[in-house]
């Protein structure tokens, strides 16, 4: 691992920008360097929230004495050498920028010894320049960063208190630790041991480390996921519905072991859970996504938190499908078993269902009477026998997709249907001018209304094709943003209130036809084995 300065044609291809915003960013960069150096032991010592001191020592491969001055130069790295490497990154670092950035805003000392070097060398960098001197150290590297932003007082002003900055550091260390279970990690603050994580050799999901970081409650209330498809794999733990949170802070996702905060992945998680948790709440999960390195571009953002997937749609859909079917299969069917045993509506009517179900299994084919093949479980879920196999179907998600496809295939204007009783609705006064301007556009989506007073409208029609539309819900979801690119398609679908208990025979037919035309094992439909199916009915 020798260090070279990248030629300008490669350096220019690297996502530019500031990586060091605060002490926690220094810690993140140094930890990534230790991991790239194949360290198995890392100790972190922090002084005064990192504002005074950050010292990270590892037992990695070390840096050769001649390379020490190079390490702090801009675009100097041992991790890539040619342009092509940028499209196939297997290391955490590749920009050759971190140490240079740190050296420009703090005093830095690097002491390092590779295996083949007799003794360690120490590079000291400060405002006077650098100096190299012999030092005592085992194989590995220690990097000490002092007085962060000593030469940038304005930036220092934007930092939080000692406690606040340390919390951010602790969070970085915790997140990092779950990407490197084989590395033992210790964290000290002002001389006090805060975190001591031993290297774990067993399955991460069972390790003490996850328990220490996510808590025992998470382990007890989560289900394991381990799925793969077409070279992509996903494993980890999915928190169940008891663990809902008011923010997204406990959704940790790693892509090829890199901790990321990626919008596409966050969206996939939200979508997967949308029928399981309350709107506005966030699930807890710890997920590891592995994907061929040439299918993901990490050179998008200087801090490497964001990614660009070559086939984003495939990754997104794989995640949604894997998570949803897991949630339906394990978590939800348990819930269903529980709810069904308590639900009065099932008493009496379903006594003969287990045997009936088995008969259905034997005799069923798609042309059989629909009623014989449907078991509505609650407002959202049904078991449907398709081609002799039982499927647990999320009817809410299925109907949403069904109506979305209909809307996409229908050209505007949508046919409207008069409401028997027009709906009187008070609009947000800030939005009133937009209602006036866009009255005709609403009409295009089958929604006709009149102004009947200050901030009040009377809705007279809704689109024919959306029988379950809750028009008030739709109007309550309107924001200024909606009016900037007026398209109500997804809002319409999000405002459907579908209750499986009230489904008509025609609707069943339409959904069944739709289901059989689409891939059966999808986001809203999962095949069950006999035991799972029987367990759903066992309490009925
Ligand atoms: P990058 O990690 O993007 O290559 P950095 O500025 O973080 O850039 O580090 C520059 C180089 O210094 C690395 O490529 C690596 O060769 C060397 N280096 C940094 N930290 C360590 C370490 N802890 N152990 C061994 N080598 C290191
Ligand atoms: Mg680095």
C-alpha cells in the first residue's frame, strides 16, 4: 500500500467539497482509514468533545516513513491509481483528501510503523511546517488531531458544546462499529471509558455488539431478514411495529459495509412499512445491503454518505419486496393470528375454515368461484388461493397499486361522478388563491367544486374510477408544492380508504385478475406454506 498523488485528470473526477465539518467528521475519516488498513483493534481517545484532542490508534498495516509526508497532501492515496478504479471502489476511502483536509484545520501528528520497518516514524505537522522523527510504536498507526479549527475561528463558532460534539462522535463510532464487527473498538472521553466493544465472531445479528448499541428491546422485537436476488443481498434485522419512533434516527443501513444516509433506500424502507405502522412514525431497522461494487457509485458526495445506484429502481424494488414479504410473513401473520383470535366478527362464521381451506387447496383453480377462494382476515389482509396455492395478500397495497396503474393508463380529463351529498370543505387561507387558479386543473382530475364563502368550497364531483377516494383526506394533503407541478395522481392514490371487509364481488374479480396478470410474489402478495397458513386459521 504505497501512497501516490493522483494525477489531475483523476483528481478532477472526484466529488469535491468539504469533508471536515466538525470533530465527528474527523473521527469518521480516521476510523475508515484504520479499517482500510485492515486493523483488528482500534482505540479512540477524545478530549473535550474532540475540540481539544482526537487520537486514534490501530494495529493496521501502517504507513512507510517515506510516505508519511505524502499522506497529508491533497489527492494522495494508496487506494486508487487509475480512473477505472473509481467505478469499482472496494475501500472506504479513495479521495486522498481526508488527512489533507484535517491537516489544514488542525495540528496533526501521525506515528506509524509498517511490519517491514524496524521502528516507527512520527510526522508532526503544524503552522511551522512538518518534521519527521523516529518514535516507539508497534506495527500500526496512531493519528492525533489537536485544536480543531484553531486557524478558523468562525467555523469553530458553529460547533456545539463539548457534550453535543461528543454525542455526535459517539454516534459515528457506534454506526461504524456495526460495519466492522470483527474489529475491537474502545472509546474514551476525557480519560473515561465510554464504549468497549470486543471483536465479534458470530452472526452480527446475534452479537453482543448489536445488543449494546441498539438495545435488548430491539433484539427481542425484531425479525431477521436474509434475502438475495440477482447479485444483490440484504440481511439484518427489521424492528416490528412496537418499535415505532418519531424520527428516522434508528434506521441504519450499510451498503457494501459503508454506512449511508441515502434517500432512495430511506424511501424503500418507508414504503415497505407503510401498511404496518402509523403514518408519520418511523420503523427501526439495521440493514446490510450488498451489491456489486460497479453497480454503485460512491463518488457522488464528498462525505460518501450518498450513493448513486446504476439500477436504482431494481435496488429499491428489491428492498421493498424483500422487506414487505418478510413483514407480512413473520410479523404480520403473528399479529393476524392474535387479532383474529380476538375479533368477534369471525366467531361462528369461520368454524369450518381450516378444513374448508384444505379442500380449497386441493380443488382450487383460478376459475373457481371467487367467494370460495377468498378469506378476508381484516380491513387490510386476505388469504387468497391462487392456482392451488395460498397467498397472504395485502389488499390495501394491492388496491393502491391497481388504482395507480389505472390512473397512469387513463388520459385526462378523468370522468367525474356527482356526489350524492356535496362536501363542504374549509380550505387553508394561504392556498385559496391556488384553488381559484387551478380550479380547471382539479376538474381535469374529476374534482369539481364551487366557492361558497371565504375559504370554503363545495365539492360536487369526484373521479368515477376511484370509488374509495376520501376527498377531504386528499384536500388536507394539498401543499404549495403540489400546486407547483400540478399532478394529483399519487395524491389521489394515497387518499384512497380501502376496507377489505366491504369489498364487492366485482372488486374482488378485478383485483384477482390484476393479481394474476402481475408477478405473484410481489410487494403486496406472499405465498405461504401450509403450516403458516394453518397457523393463521388456527385460532379462528
Ligand atoms: P484516502 O483514505 O481517501 O486514501 P486519506 O487522506 O484518508 O485518503 O489517507 C491518505 C492515505 O494515508 C491513505 O490512502 C493511506 O494510504 C494512508 N493512511 C491513512 N490512515 C492510515 C492508517 N490508519 N493506516 C495505514 N495507512 C493510512
Ligand atoms: Mg481516508
